[in-house]
C-alpha cells in the first residue's frame, strides 16, 4: 500500500524560470490537495480537486500558478516566472470522500523549491 | 474564516513523561473535525489523531489523547509516556467537509533522554 508520492523532492531554479511538480495520490483517493509551507510556518492551502475538477483555489494562488488533475489521478502544479518568494515546501495530500464529514488527508513528502 | 492558535512555539519533556500541547481555534461552523498532525525532521506530515466535533467523547490513539472543549474551542493533545520518536513539529488543524485544513503555527516538541 503506497502512500502519496511527489516528484521531484528538491528543485533549485533561477528566478524567472518555470517549474512543474507532480503528485501521485493514494490510489482510489478522489480528492487531492496542494499546500505550501514556508520555514517555521504551518502549511497553507493552495487548491484542491475532486476527481478532475478543481473546486477551490486560494487567493495565494496567483496567476503564475496553475494546477491540473487531467484524469483524476496524478496532479501537476506549475509555477511560471518563479520569484524568490516562491521558495517553499510544496505539499500534496489526498483523501477518499466518504460523503458527509471530513475525510482524513494523507500527505506526501513534499517538494522543496529553492529559487535563486 | 477559521483561525488556529498554538500558543506554545516550543515544548520539551523528559522521556517517559507526559506533555500537553495546546490549541485554540475560531470557527463559525457547527459541524467540523479537528486533527493533530506531526511533522518529524524528515518533514512528512503524519496524522496523529482526529476528533469529530459532534462527539463528546475525547479521541484516543494509544499514547495520544485529546481534551476537546467545544464551547471553549480548545483542542489540546496529550502525549503519555513520551518517546524519542515523538520529537517533531505538531500542528493542530480544523477542517470541514472537503474543505482545506487550516493549520496553526505549530509546536516544536523536544524529548530529552
């Protein structure tokens, strides 16, 4: 039983470059979440999908950020024209909707982005 | 909007002792859930315990238990018989339905051998 996986684990890029991260949720989990965590802080919500539909986006998600989940399985998060302020850990989580109530989110190991 | 306050940035405890981490939150929701996650130095977030707000009984998972005071909007985590492997950042997070979790600032727990 594999957990949530994320790739790459680390990414170093120069300011202005585009980067793309991938998240593979636990199989059969229909909800997928992206969070951003800066050093010393708790994670902050970015966006979430139910199957392939993106149902909520945070105001933190500027126009330079885009997320997709084309077939309701893996998801990608792209950041265009990266800025130094984008340096953070990007966490992915998945859960299985069980109708009423909050399903438990299971987190991946994260992708650490450093923008030089 | 939900807000979460973890007033103890750092805590330390002797191995085998008991420690309590505090969390208060503010929400206008009537039906919600509360979670404690730990994030060890390897940084993968791991679920510790969850509590359904409609349940009066406090949740327990082995050495971990909560003290849930709904009226006071307080949700503390008690760790009994602390072990070296309990050292981590601990985050409190309320959530509802399919919505995002809102995390507190975290409490860094150190276990002294």
